[in-house]
């Protein structure tokens, strides 16, 4: 459980950092291609973090679902 709370704390720090970068980006009127690329990367990372947090909240899939998937993939 300690590992999980440390991981969540790490994700929060990353979100804060990315939010700061996004705020700086939005303060400027014009952006270079590199800045636009970086902005897209930050947005993608925020989506990944959001998905990871949702997965952590929902928990792992039921073992029977995992078992059924592995049997189907072996038989295919």
C-alpha cells in the first residue's frame, strides 16, 4: 500500500509540473513547431496519467476475465 501512495504522489508531482508547462505555453501567442510538439506530448502524458489513475481506482480485472482471455488466445 505504501508503494501505491508513493506512486500516486509521484503522479501528482508530474501533473503539477505538466500544468506549469501548459500555463507557460498558453501565455505565449505564437508557438514554434517544437513547442507545439512538446505541448502535444504533455497532453498525451496527462491522458496516460488519467488512464493510469482510473485503472488504479477500478482495480485489476477479475481473475476469471483474465483467465478466459488467456485461454482464448492460446486456442487461437
